[in-house]
């Protein structure tokens, strides 16, 4: 008999067991946004996306403008390559 099947659903022990398991799981939703010379738009995009995710990563594809700085100012983590 497994631990799960030995717990009576709705019992105090069942509820404590599942609440403990639930609170130990940390899930994060991350948005990864590719960008190339998007300094005039990236700040707005990062701000809007940030409302729905835990972290925003901007992958700067070698921009020649201030895309990196604008994304960082908006709160994104920036990777350049």
C-alpha cells in the first residue's frame, strides 16, 4: 500500500501532506525575448510581459543601439551574443 493510498482524502493528515508538498514546489514562468536594434520598443514590451511572468530575459542579438540598456532599465536580465 502506498503512502498516498493510506491517507484518507479530506482527513487532517491528508491535507497537511498535500499542503507540505504543494509549498515545497517552486515554479517560475520566464519569458525570453529575442531582440535586435529594438531600443525604441523593448522597454514597453518588457514592461507589459513582466505583468504575466516571474522573470524576463532579453536575448540581444548584437544590437548597435541601446537595446541592452533599455531592457535592463525595464527590469529584464539581458544576454548578449
